[in-house]
C-alpha cells in the first residue's frame, strides 16, 4: 500500500510539473497577445484620426460610390 501511495504521489508531481509548464506557456502567449492588442489599438486610433482629418471632398458620399463589380 505504501508503494501505491508513492506511485500516486509521483503521478501528481508529474502532472503538477506539466501544469506549471503549461501555465507558463499560456502566460507568455497572453502577454504577447496583450502587447499585440495594444499595438493594434494604437494603429486603429491613428487610422481613425487620419480618416477624420480627410477633407470632405476627398471621400465620396456612399450614394455616389459605384457598386462593386459583383453587383
């Protein structure tokens, strides 16, 4: 019975080690995605700002736009 407990303890320790590694990998991925998200938000803000700065004559109203070729 003592060997059974030791075997189960080893299995738990192995699982814990794999879980720690998985958590670390996921943490790195979340950190990377968070940085990407911040960069994309910044770029989107810049694009919105530039669109707002366009002269009204530079963008045709939607009614004047020609329909796409698939129509």
